[in-house]
């Protein structure tokens, strides 16, 4: 079986885009994907949008168009089902670039995680397994920004959307058969919330392993250095790595307390960088610590030395959850992440935040949920017949 890509419409004018909208504004569903370029820039550039519907296949060229509002209107229309695979990346790009949120989503990657596939599963593997269609990945890494686009590139791009309708039908049937369609819809709904795409600008600094080993003044400098790098990247539309390579951050942070001249003498720091920004970094280091920065430091994840027995208990709980997932053919990555257990330990109030979805508590069941609510009390009890998980002081 092969994907039929004999016909498609390439949309490069506003008139054609308006016609596309008129053709599809009342359809039940559309499948879509996008191609973009993010290398060597801060703002990812949208280069191509592939759309399939009952009315045909379309390739929208956002580089040639003044705006893509008609397409965005379809994405936001709650009456039209949007079928995607790993649509989170596309929706994040549209949210950041156009300040929109999708409505009425079906994501085949998420759906697959509820019917026996690992999450995340690649589109190629899912299509080949579910539909017996081989897909080429010859143009997986290509310059989508260059024009004109080669016909082979266009055909490759269409391969990413044409199978979506059949995947939607097949996966929906499997979800309904297992009584998990509502579970999947609960996960889809996350992608419709603005909060899902909001990123803490200080996340990189606060979760840096380097941060944990520094004195307070150096921690504050590291906060400022990450913020400075982000600001310059946005201003120049450069990648953060182009502004300041990650490998230099530790050398700068550990040297700056001796001043800009020390930066110039550090053989691991390029002399051009030290000469151009040495004074800026020194000023950043010496500036008084603000109340906001004091507050940010308090948000740093706490480092707790785990007791070896406690670590084994956490590992056993996680493995038992993974085993249940394997038995029930639900991807464990959709249920819980390993580091979630550390977040929950000693902080029962975090349980509702980390496992907020109703389907998760239903899937895990009362006993495992009880474990998660009482992680500090869990112990492994060894007997001549084996080992069991018990609440300390209970049973």
C-alpha cells in the first residue's frame, strides 16, 4: 500500500488561501503538520504547512504569504477536529508566533500511547505498523527555507499528513474498544491550554547542575548570565548557543569573581568574548542582589540526600507502575515520570498537581494512589516468602 500524493494544491497567494478556507471551513476534520527551521535563530521560522481534508491535499507557503490567518481560523475552530502527530511542536510554534491556541484536537502520537505503543512513537513506525505503509525519511533534514521548494520535498511533506485520517479512524476504534477514548481526550485537552506553552524564563538557570555547587553571589550571577543570554538571543534573533556557548558558562561563572582581567587570562574563554563582554559580566556580578533574585533562589529545587533504602523503595514503586503499564498496554511515559516520585515525596499537596488528570488515578487504582500519597511511610518488608511494600506502622 502506498500513499497517494498525485494531486495537491500549492498555496502561495492570499487569494488561494482565502479559497482554501472557503473550501474547508465546514469540514468535520483536517490533518496538518508543519515544517520549520529553528537552527541559528531564537524565533523558529515557519516554512511550510501541510494540510489534508476530505476536499484534498494542500501545501501552504507562509514565506510567500503576507499572513496565514485563514489557516489559523481553522486551527482555532472548535467544530473542526485537528488531527496531528506530535502536534505539540506545531501548536507551540503557532502559539508563540501568532498567539493562538488550538481547539478540538486528536493527536495520533498520544492516542498510540494508550493502545500499546511506547510514547513517544515516531510517525513512521506508527504508519508502518497500523497502516502497512512504508514512509521515506530522505528529506527528514532539509532546508525548508530555500525557494523554490523541490517537488520531491513537497511529496515528502505530504507523506506526513495524508495517512492522518486513517490513523485517526483506526486509533479511535482501538481506544473505544478499550474504553480509553476519554483518557486520550483528557491528554489532548492539555494542548488547548495556554499554560501548557508558557515557559519559566528562569527554568534553565534554576535547574542547572552548576547552580547547585555555587555560593550565593555566584548563583545570582548565573541567574543574570542566563537572563542576559536570553535577552540578547531574542534581540538579535540568534540561538542562545550562538550568543554564548553552554560550555563557556561554567568557566565564566567560576572566574568572574576575580574580575574581567581574570576572564581574559582564562585560556578556556575566547579572548574576543572576554574583551567584548568582560566589563558587562563584571558589572553583572557586582550589582546588588534584588528581592526578585532572592525569591528566585528560594525556588531552586532542594537537594536531599536520599537514604539508600528510600531510593530502592522509590525505584520499586516506579517499576511496579511500569509493570502495570506494560500489562495494560499504556505507555508509562504518559502516566508518570521517574523524577515525579521525588517531587511527591514529603509533599502530598503536590500529588493533585502532578497527577491532575482523572484518567491517571482511575488507571493506577486505589492501592498505587495510596502509595503515592504516603511515599514517606512506604517500606519494603522482607519475609521468608518474599518481599512486600508496606506502610510504616501499618499492617
